[in-house]
């Protein structure tokens, strides 16, 4: 997690490529990255992809 020069927070989950979000606050970025991670995992399960 880091903060951009413009003040936005960026959060990602390196183990899930493409799971990266921005938030106005640190808390918002954390909440948004968790939601996106769950969506990505649910999509993978739905499509029968193997999970590590």
C-alpha cells in the first residue's frame, strides 16, 4: 500500500494479478481491494480455475 503524489492511496494484492485499486483514504483503498479480490476469486471458482 502506498500513497500517490496527488494524495490517493493505492492498494494491491500481488498474489492476484490485476487486483489494484485507488482510494481517497487508506481505509477506502483497503476496503475496495478486498472487494475486488473477492470478486476475482469468485469468478475463478465459477469458471473452474484452479486456486493456489
